[in-house]
């Protein structure tokens, strides 16, 4: 299979620092954690808004278990936009 993929952009000269990354984990039951702290979706949104006010370049990693229904991941992605 031949794919025409876009070329990559410029590499950011500064690597990501752990304090600039928020990680949301979602288990198969839809339980969520923000940086290992159990929270519901509304609490995660509020916490991310507070974090973004302090760090405009905040990076959010969303991690789902392989058995996590995509609807839970989609809900988090929608809330983060």
C-alpha cells in the first residue's frame, strides 16, 4: 500500500517538560483521572481551565485502556476543545 503522507513541520527546539503536560486516563468503566487524581468530567474541565490559565502552552495527553469504549474518550476530547 502506497501512502502519500505530509512532511513533518519544524521541530520545537524546547522539549516538553513534565510540568507542562496534563494526563487524563480513562478506564473501561469510564472512570477518569487527571494526573492520577480521580475526578469526574466537569471537575477535569475546571482543573484544565485553571491549569491553562497558568500555562498557555499546556499539553493534554488522553490515555484510554484498550477496552475503554471510544464514547468515553470522545467525551473528554469534546470537553477539551
